C-alpha cells in the first residue's frame, strides 16, 4: 500500500513523541540516579549500621543474607552454648528444627531471641554471625523422634547416622508432580495454514470490529449480486463505521502499547536504582572495612606486636601496687608543696624505705610515719579544715584545731576527720576501737593518700598552683611570639638562599640543642624579646643578620620551652599513657625516672583480664596529666561487630608491610597509614566497576571473613598486672618507644606522649635517686617479705596500745601521789599492766553513743571488763580524778567561779559540787572505747592539775631555796613557803593554828576599810584550804616533817558553803536558785532540747563571719549554750525568764530564716517541742 502524507505525518509525529519521551526518560533516569546518590550521602550513618547488621536500610529483602559457615557455627559451642536439631516425621517427609541453649540453660528457637540475648549479654566474643538455624548444618546434637515401648521419645543419633538424616531432611520439597495433567503448551499450527512469525500479533480483520447485526448485514449485502441504492447507502454506512472503529482500535492499541512501554521502562528504572543502591552499599561496606582496618583498636586484638623490652622491677617494693602508689603520691606531694605548708624539707619528709617499713610496723619507722600523720592532720585541720556541719564538734570541750596531737591521740582526731569527709565507713568504725597503728598496711597507705588529696584544696597549695599557671601562661605567650618571629625569619632566609625551610629548621635545632644551656634568666629581665621583635624587617636584613637573629631566637625558644616544662613538673606529675597490658607509665619529676604501674584492679572479679570495660580513673598522684594536652579517656573496646583485626595481604607485601607492620615515626604516621590503606580501597572499587554489582571478589571475601570472625581478645598475663617497674636507662626508654604499636588504642597515645616528652624524660632518667628503696640489700628485703607474709594481727596491735594507755594512767597515779596532791585515804592500787590474765575485748562501736554526740543519757552504762587493759585504765583514771584535792585542780576542768551543785537526781557518792567541764570530762571518760580517747582524757586531767602548787616544789620566798624542809612554813593564804630562820624576826618553833606569810599580812594591813571584799576573800580562802586538809597532817610526803598544825576540820556543810568565792553575790544567788524546782524543770527541758535532732542550728552562738548580716538584723541573739551558762551561773530568777530566752531563740530564727529552709523548719519543730514540754511541766502551776 501507498502511505498517505497524512499517515506519514502521523508516523513522524509519533516517532518524535517517542524520541522526546526517550530523552525525558533518560533525564528522569539521571535525576533518579542523582536522587539516589544524594539520599545515600544523607544517610551514611544508616547505611553503615545496615552494613554492619548485614541488612539494607531501604530494602531488607533485596540484600542477600550471608550464610554462616560450619566453623562459625561451631564457635558458640566452644563458649558454653549448645545446639540441638530435633527431627520428626511429618506424613511422607522428615522435618528438622534447630534449638539453641544459652550457657545459662535458656532455650531459643528463633533469631530474634538470639539477637535479644546477645544485646543483653554482650561479652565481645559471640555475635549474631555465629548462629544458623538450618537443620542441614552438621553441627551439634541430632535427635530423632522414634516410637518406643514407652511411647514417642527423642533418640540421640550417632555421628554415622547424621549424614543420612541430613540427606533425608534436604530431599525434594513441594507438591509431587501429577502425571495425569497434560503440560500446557502452544498448540501446533495446522498444516497448510499460513506461517506466522512467533511473537508478532495477527493482522486485524475489520469485520471483527462490527457488531453481530452489522456483520450479518454486511455479509448479506456482499452476497447479493446487484445492490440497490438503499443497499449501497447501508453498505457505505457500514464501511464508514468500520473505518471509524478501526481508527478507535488503532488508537487504543497505541495507547496500550504506550502504557506497556512506560511500565516496562519504569520497571527497568527501578531495577537499575536497586542495582545502583546495592553497588553503593557494597562500596560503603568495603570502604568501612578498609577504614576500620587502619583505625586504632584494642591492643590485645592485634597479632603483629613487637615484643616490649623487659623492664626491671623496683627492687625494694614489697607492698601491694596500690599501697606503693599512695606512698609515691605522698612523697611527690610533700616534695612539691611541703615547704609552702611549713614542713622542714627534707627532715620532715620520710623516704620510701621509711614509709614502707612504717606501714609494715617495723622498727622506728613506725613512729616516723605517725609523726608524718600528725603533721598532715595539723595542716588539714587548719586548711581546708572540717565541713560546716562538723565545725561545732568538740572533744572534751575543746575544738579539734585546739587539741595537741601526739602519737597516742592522733587516731581519734583522724577518725573524726575521715568521718566528716565521707571516708569508708568500715575504716571509721575500726578506728572507734583501735588506733592507726593497728590498721593493715594497705589501709594506712590509703589514709595517707586521702589526706594528701584533701590537702590539694589547701589555700597555700591552690595559690601556688595559680601562680605557676600564670607563669606558664607568660612563658607560653613569649614562646608563641618568638615562634611566630622565627617562622618569618626562616621564610625570608629560605627565599634568599634557596634552601628549604626543613633544612634550616634541622640546622637550627642542632645549634639550639648545643647552646641552649648557655642561656640564663637575665635575658628576660633585660627585655631582649622586645629587641628581637623590634629588629629590622626580614626583607631588608642581610643573610648573616637573618642567621644571627634566627640563632638568638632559637636559643630563646629553647629557654622558654625548658622553663615551661620545669613549671609543669613542679606542679604535677605526668601520666604518659598505657601499654598493651594496661600498665600505666608515670613520670615523677622529684624522684626521677619513669615508673610503670601494673593494673592490679584487673585482678579483681569486677574487672577480669579479658573483659571489655572502660579504663578506671587513675589518680595515683595528686598532680594530674600532661601540661599541654589532655590524654583522652580510653573508649570501650570495640563491639563484636567492630573489631580491628590483623589485615590480610591484599596485594604485594611491599604495600601492606609499611602500614600494618612497621612502626612509623610520629610525623609520617598519617601519610603512611593512608598510603597503606589505598589497596583496600582501590581493590574492591575496581572489582565493583568491572562486575557491575556482582558479588565482591575473593580477596574481599577473605578480608570480610577474617574481619567478622577474628574477635577474641587475648588475655593479659597475670605477671604484667601486679607490681611496679621503672625505666632508668634512656636506651630502654627509646626501645620501649620503638616497640609500641601505632594502631593500638592505648599504645598510640603512649607513643605520642613519649615522643613529645622524650627530651625531658631522658634528662629525668639520668637523675640520681638517693632513696635506698632502689638499692636495697637482699637481707633487708627478706625481712620485709617475712613481715608481709605473716598475717596482720589487728587485735595484738590494739592490745599493745591499750596496755600502753594503762601504763600511762599508772604513771600519772604515781606522780600525783609523789606530789602529795591526793586525798589522804587514797592509796595507789596494785599495778595491772603487768598482769598475766589480761585479754583483749572489743566494745560495740555504736555511732549513736559516740562521745562527741550529745545524748539524753548522762552515763552510757558501758560494761567494763576486769581483764581488759583499756577498761582497767578507764576505771583507774576515774578513781584517780575523784581522789585529787580540788584545791590542786585548775582550768579547764575546775574553775571556782563555775562550781555548781550536782543535780539531786544524779548525785555522785561523796561529792555534791562539780563544774560543767568536769561533768563533760567524766561523761567522755565513761564512753571511752579506744586507747586514744583514754589518753585524751588523761592529758586534759594532767593539764588541769596544778603541779606548781605541790608542796614538793615550794621554795622559800626569801632565800629562793627548797632545802631544810623541816624548817619550811607554808602560808595558809597563798600556799607559799618561808624558812623559819629567814623570817624577821626569826621563829624558833612551829606556830600553832593558821600562819600567814609577810606578803599576805602586809596586804591585809594596807587594805583600805572599803576593800572588805578582799579581806573576806583572803579569809574565806584560808577557811577553804583548812577545810580541805586533814587534822595534824604534814605537807611533805617524806614523813617526819611537821611544818604546821591544822585546826580540826569544819563539818562538810560549812566546807561546801565556804568553797569558792563565797563573797560573790552571784554564787549565793546560784545556790538559792538551784534548789528551786521550777529551775530544775528548766534544766531538764534544756537538756532535752539540746539532745533533739533539730537542735543543731541553736546549740552555739551564730558566728557573724560565717553568716554575714546576722547582727544587723538580730539585735538580741540567743542560743542554747548561752541559756545553759545562765542557768548554771544563776542568771535566771524564775522560769518565766528561761521561757522568754527560749522564745527569743525561736523568734530570731523565724525572723532571719525562711520558713521553707532547713533552719527555718528546724526552728518551728523546736518551738513545738518546747511548748509541749513546757505545758507538761508547768500546767499545774498555771492552775
């Protein structure tokens, strides 16, 4: 047929539309590809996570799951897992089901259960890639369900039966074939039929487009031979309809064809996008593995380590690693800041040998350690001191700062200090009944280290640190200025001479190292830096002038670098890092050398050697880390899916060896690392480019296999986790630097800091060490080891201190009797310190019954054991105090102005007067549970005895001699003496009755008539002295020396009435008011309020320095201590005055504090308590 122009135009239009459609399709293809790349770039994190989980972030079904190998499946079985395959018969086939049993016995049937368990119990060894639920894997125990006499039971199969069972399981699955059903196929063409090319549609018959009516009409019209006009019209209409329907049919076919092409094009585009996504994920996977292979990883996972040089252990160390670390911290801190805190260096700083022997309790070193403890405690009590809530704590009425610390009493003050700062409760409870000397060596070393840590907050130390930091800032600024000037000069010199800057820098480094020592500090004072900076421009200077300026500035740069390093060393030690065995490398500037500490914390149960745990924080020295950079905290070990293992050979050995096996220099490490990783990146990319999305090559598969299967962390040898080493030889330090692995996560940091501080460390290693611990003799070390191997007897040590306390009490008894200060019926009991039946007894340490805690109970009712030396010391000391004459007691225990009558409810036999401090002393002695507490009580009693008033120490007022005791007279007014032959006129016989010295007589005679109080006081004092002595007794203990005779002693009532300052109106007022029952109730209420839990803000007066603005707002301050003093001194005439002061306390609290504050709520609570108790006691009185 001839194609009409209209048809040709239509065809050309269709072809043009198809071309345009193709162009737009290609554009859409490019845009889709760009969108995929942009989407992938935006979701890098999701892609990496999906790669690591063997899944795709966009389509899990499209990513191929990696099948575990038989070796991988056997891996969990070696770590406690069990794998069972249960095979049962279902109709005509065998079905297998795989079960996993965890090490704890839990059964799992599905992958989600395994993944959930692995996430919860991540041990870094077993991962998801080691599991397969395929029953065709010949790993584990196979069980078959069989019929037995007892019914269906599971029978374990032998190894010979497993292959046949796997073949039975892997037989043909699905529906069996049906032979009766004929195969559907294309019917053959009939013979004689026109042949048609396969795949092409048959030609369209126009008649088929007509309806049945029109088709029959057309056949009938065509069958007629002659057509009428009417038939012709009908035939024309039918043909016209046929042509119209044919056109519609062609349009529909073209539209359907177009839709099919569009659908096919869309499908191909989606397939191309999926393939591009797969290729992108594969490239990212390869890139991730290549990057991980060169990242720093867990040191014990690497297999290409160089052996570390064998370091020499510190010869004299026998203590544990932690205890020796505390000793090093103490020595370094005292050498750095001891002089600032007032210590005498080096006299007051013990050596490491002395510290070790003292902690082991050997020889005189134990006393030196206790002397060091006393000095540290005295400094710590002054600054930083106790917390605010412990400021009111007192021992026997004295603050801790005012106590005189000795070897016998420092343990009690140490206990209170440790409790106030939240130290270990077990150690504090032990110190309640024992001394510091009785504690084990490790505990004592830890306490010394704790005190040193607290002294880091001392104002003197912090001020010195601030000054040092300011100096370092100045040095660093000057160094930067000089370095900037040096860079300009070197650039100008390089342009003039044509040499590179590296060559110039190398020559200047050699020159500066040779002449840096010749510089001194005078250059800084002369301001030569400004001269250098203001010198002529580098562009105008000549070459010799440039070299001269570079030489000077290089020396100045070395000088400031050295000063910066010295300032840093004077302030802190340097923690250089850790090696593969987690040993810490520490540079101690004062001792000299590099010390290596084993990680003993890994030996405990909480940190097993192969456990992946974060590194514990190390603060073995009070100084800190490096001066210029902070060593980053070691991250956790990589997860099982992210280990960096030994890289397999990806190509020639020359490419992989420099990056994976050699130890490059610090300056070239990054360049070599990137070059070594290029084959890992280039190989998989080339394969992917050639294969167009096919599976990766065999090299990458081998790399991936090793990457995901080599996960075991090697255990650290036990010998590398215990003890201390030291590096004294610079050559040994250099060999250690060369043996460090550049990819190890710890050794990389250690390598960096060793290389940075190599010059100063070399100088530090050459420094001589004077401590005998580093050059100890073998015999001495054997003695230490013997003492360390013997079990530490805490009770024996405590028993020794208790016996010493008892001996001190007995010594005080003998001194009191020898000085004739006791009451006459008193005699010294037999010595108890030499008894053979003494036994140690430990009282229960109840914190609520501590002697520094105020309680309602006046006596603790603590049982005293007759064979316990501490209890014997308490009983003998209490008996001694009651038998000392009150005239020979002085402050702080006895002040005549503070004497009060004992409460009628708690009388002491034979006594009816006492002071508040004496009551406090007796209550404290009654609660003593340790030897330091008893010694503190003994010291205060010894301090309160007026030894100078003893008759054994009286000298003549005239001749100043104490001889001829038989002729020495004692004055009844002032207790001073005078020889009978020294008096004018002389006295030949001892006068009867009272005798007064010439001084007292002159005072009495020259006193004016108005000064009757003075005469009364002298007279009353004489009566008081007379009433305290026995009849006709001598004042000397030697016997036979009758110096004066006493009148018969008055009755006890008159004696007690005349004691103290009887002429004082306040004393008389106190005596009258103390017997009033109303004031007795007030005293009871005040005692209960002081023992209340909310009474802590009101126990003592408010310190205006600690609470600024208090005195401006509160005009009349009041507190419980002031109320007690008024009550004891007779300051209240009625109970209403007492109640007014109590309400004043609570009103002041309400005025100054918020109601919701802690002090405000305590004030409201105390007000309610006071009002309730007041109503109980005084309700009847109001009625």
